[in-house]
C-alpha cells in the first residue's frame, strides 16, 4: 500500500507505518488476528490483545493452548498477510505478563504496547530484538518514571502512547480526575512530548476519544506523531466481538455510556461501559455472587502465589469482569452475562463497517459515516 496522501507516515524503531493509525488492543478476545491482520493490510498497525487469549483461541481453534502458544500463534497469523502487527499486554495481567512478552518477542511482533499499570520491567524480561517496546502513560510524570527505570536496562521507549480519560476499557485516572481540565488529552500531549524529547526524542501517539479523520488531523497538528483508536475498530466486521456486542454499540445513546467505579473492576481502575450491559446491570443490582474462576487479574499473596482478587469474596466494590468480557467475545455466553466496554464516543457509531471502509474514512479518502 502506498503512503496515504492525506496523512503522514509514522516510523517506530525503523518500521515505516504508511498510515499513522494504531488499532487499539481490545480484550478479552475482541482484537484477534482477523482484526489486527486487516488493519495491518490497510497500512495501519494491527494490535491483538493478550487478555484471556488462551481461552478464546482454544475455543475458536478447537484445541487447548496456553498463553505462550496463543500469543505466538495469533501474532504469527496477524503478520502473515503483510504490514505491521503487534500486541497489547496489560501490566495488570500479572500472572501471564512475562510469558506473553516472551511469546510476542519470539513471534517477532513488530510492537508490544503495554499499559494497565506502569510497565517498569518490560525491557528486562527478554531482549526485544526488532520488536518495539511502547508504554502507555497518562502523564509526563509516568513516562519519566518509565524512562528512568528502563535506563537500567540500557533501553529507552521506541514510542509512547499517551491515553486521555475519554478512552474505553480501563482508565489511568482516578474517578474524580476524569473531568479535570489538566487531564484533557490536548493538555497531556505537550508534557509527554517534553519528556520524550528529554530522553532522545521518540514518537508520541495519542489515544482516548480519537474518532474521526478530523480528530486525527487535529492532534497531528498539535504535535502528535500518530493516533491509537479502539472503539471505531470494535464495530467492524473483522472484530471478534459478538454480534450482540456490536449491536449494543450501534444502539447506544450518549446517555448510555458511563464510567464504572463501584462496583467496578478488581484491577482498581475505573472503566467505561455501556450501562445496559447485562453483567453490569446485575452487579449494580447486587444479583451477582462473588466469583473468580478465571484468575486473569489475580495478585500475589504473602507467599508469592497468585491468589488475591477482590471479586472473590464480595461484589460490593468489584465484580468478575473476566467472565463478562469473555462472554462478550463469545467464549461463555450460555453461562455468563456479557460486559460491553467502550470509549466515550461509542454512541456516535451508526453501523458496522469493514476495516477497509473504516480506514478509508479515517484517512480522509471516504466520507464519514458517524455522527459528527
């Protein structure tokens, strides 16, 4: 694919990306190889999500695989059609974090994007070779901490994603910080860019609320080198979300999208959700029993074992999002209610598109199909 005439190319660790659009990694099981591969073929960066990938791939392919095997195989498939493809690995998925990173590097992923906490030890896990290491931050201070820690491994970020409070899924802000003027993406970008320049200069990617070609152009003009977008790619034919999930996004109104805090995620981070998601409704009404039978967000106990999860003992503060997100990807719809997480602008989506058609819109080659 030729570089887009409307948008500049983006280079990360000597990898030239024709279109400066990174498709956000959406878990559980939404961003798998069909979506990531399609975005890569259209000149953007296709990203799979490591969250719960062992279970969703095992069910889809009809054979049991572990985290390492699932990550390795999915990246290999995403890269097989050409273009740039990588993976998002959340720090909060502590039990499987290192195995996911090792598998991604062994599979020669073009990029590892890591957030959901500070990926302070990412370059120390395995020599990345040609794989670019890209942290997600929500402030210049967070990037400073990461750069200082990575210096011990003689490594600096190959790029950084700065994510504002309008993003989907887990958010890097306290609930009472979401509406602060200082946390608007336009105001976070300059401070993160300053830190990136301080440590030698590397690309700064913006995320959270980026929705149209106009938004992309706006942030590139403000100094961003590229954008990351999740929700627009959720509502595509190639997304592995269930049909019910996609229909819920298309049918959502502005008032239907809110931030869950209490009850919320066992990770302790606020997250954005469609308010009529069946699992969220049950949690709000106190109809869910405490449960933790998948264990993706387990924390270590005093003996160093991964056994702690706040959803195990009480649903007052949190509930088992692992099962809800798995259900939203079609893993266990008969036994668990789905949980639909989205970005703040999801209500503007009017229909499900192909990745090709969506990329045509986002690059300015085709007219927009969303509510402006």
